[in-house]
C-alpha cells in the first residue's frame, strides 16, 4: 500500500514538471519571429513616411519663403519716395538714379532668364543707393538661388546663397516678362525645389509679380 502511494506521487510530480515539447517551442519561436518582423517592418515604414513628410514640409516652407521674399521686393522695383507727386513710382531713367529698372539675364552656365536684377528706394530717402543695399536681384547658380550683393551683375561672382545647398536643390528658377504696358509689367516666376535628403520630394511654384514702375 505504501509503495503504490509512492508511485502515484512520483507520477504526479512528473506531470507537474513536464514542459513544452520541441515542436511547440519551435512553433512559438516562429510565431514570435514573425510578429517581431511585422512590428519592425511597420516601424520602418512609419519612420520612412514620417521622414518624407518632414522633408516635404521643409521644402514647402522654403518655397513659401522664396515666393514671399521675391514678390515683396520685386513688386517695389523702381520705387523712389517723392513728396511732390501723386505716385511714388517714377522712371529710374528720369535722372534720379543711375540704376536701371528690372533686367533679365543669366550666368553663362545657367538657363535663359534665370537671373533678375532691379532696384528701389528701400529706406524712402528719395534716392537709390548701393551703399544702402537698394540694388536687388535673384539668380540661379549651381542649383541654388542666390541674392545680389553690392550691385553685382548676373555674370559676376560675389552673390550670396538664399537657399541652403546642403539640404535643397533648385532645379528651376526663371523670370519672364509676360505683360508690359504704360502701367507697368508683369513677371512670371517659376521655381522648382528638390530635397537633397529625399529626391522624391519636390515642389514647383509658378506665380505672377506685378511691377507698376516697369513700363
């Protein structure tokens, strides 16, 4: 009687300590690996989508800044403060300044009309002065938009980057006069930007800037 109880106790203990079989462990490991793979793939896709969104947002912000800056300055080309006339927009060729009105050009290595220069009386003192930084311009050079410094021509060096060539590639920049009358002119500005980090991210903008004093 005693030995039978001992045997039953031994069998019960065996049943309690027995675990998963090799097959069950292999199935569990396979399912775990599949789950980890799915989670990792989802995380990578989410990271890629977030990164593309960030690059797209950055490019759009740069485009808005370029459009705003160019429109604001180009729209005032030819302005000279005058207290004795009704309109402050007078012809620069009238003798008030040796500067010229809007001029189109390009660097020898760039596309046609990829440079635009102009001037206006920014500080409203009645004259246009190079020393007051009133000779403006924008151009395409080596996949960057640059702004004019010291009255340099489109062909000369010494312009400063307006866009960051480390993060942004400017694949198109052009300025074309699409209308001219006694009232003034209208220019169409075309810009295409591409992210350096993600070349699939691009932004294109075409907008019109009206210049009252460019007849």
